[in-house]
C-alpha cells in the first residue's frame, strides 16, 4: 500500500505562483514515475489529465504548462514537488499526486488549485 500525501495548492490570481508537494509513505523506485495529474471541474466528462512526471533520466510536461511549471523530485525522501508559475485561469483544477509502484498506479487525495482571472 502506498499513501501519497499532498500539500500546497490554494487560490491565486492569474500570473501568480503556487507550489505543490507530495510525500510517499514508502520507497518509489527511481525508475518509476512520480508526478501530477489534474481534473478540471465544471465540465461534464472531464478526465484526469497528466500535468508533469519525473523519473531518472526522463521528465514529462504537458504542452500547456511547458515553460511555466517545474517538477522536481527528492529520490532519497520520496518527495515530488511542482512549482507552478505564471498561472492561468485554465490551470484551475484538482491536482492529484501520482506514483507507480509494483506496476500499480497510486493516487493522492487531491488538492485544489484555483486561479482567478
């Protein structure tokens, strides 16, 4: 069982910054991804979309956040963080920490990010 505990999030005006952090309760191997997904509200049928993920030798960002978001990971402490700068209204969503361990996807409880225009 893997527990992912998120912190950060909140409300900010467009152009502002927020930082999300996530701590895993057990070791996540460095060649497994840790990262963030998000799910916007208010749109029927919206699914979780990948935002950014990281593992040894590989980093992924969705196109709409490239140049604005930065993901980092402390492999020794099983921590992953997401620095979000130049936030836009369309970044408003519930953000979920995600990790892969033993070929299983694990999820945090979600943290809300609200950007006002």
